[in-house]
C-alpha cells in the first residue's frame, strides 16, 4: 500500500523500485492542495498512480484504489463503509487481488479501466473531502446503474 503524501513520491519510491518488481502496489495517493485555488493538483503524469508507475517501472503492478475513501473511514472498522471501491490499473490479476481485498471489507469493487483513468477517478476525491469537511456525515462515491 502506497500511502505517502503526493509530494513525497519522487523522494520515496526510487529506492523501492527493485523491491516492487513483480509486486502489486496499491496507490491510495491523491495529490490535493489545500488553501489554494485548486484542490486536485495532479503531477505531469496525470495522477499519483501514474507517477508511481513511472518511478517504479513497468514491472511494478500498480493499481490505483482506495483513493476516494477517507482514511478515517478505512481505519475505523466499527461500521460499514457506504461507498464503492473505484480501482484502475493495467494488470488484470493485480486488479482482481485489490478487488478481493475491497470485497472482504464490504466494498463493491468497480473497475474503472486502465491506470490512465486514475487522474479522473481521483479527482472525485475532492467531493467527499469538501462534503466531509462541511457535514457531520461521512461521504463516499457510489456508482448507480450497475448490477
């Protein structure tokens, strides 16, 4: 699980490149900037997950997931998390493993495609962040119209 601040990816990941070769790397990182004009501030690669993939190399099996669910929700464990698990990546087997992990937590996995979709799907993290900050309720994303 990759859970460092977005600003720390370039300093943290190069030394992990060899260790991540052939491993599933789940990026939960969302490049958010608070107090400025824009909340979502992606790197030139398009998303933190794509940046991680670039730094770790093609042999790392990067999946973007859990990035739209608040950390306090994931760590609580005392109640159901009422949202879907959006995930994307280029390795079907890695996505299946992450889907199974999410399902074991009571989340409905929703595959939103290749890793290049990580930026647009992470952009939705801003809505739960803003909503959660202005409400006493927890918020998340649920995709309607799916079986």
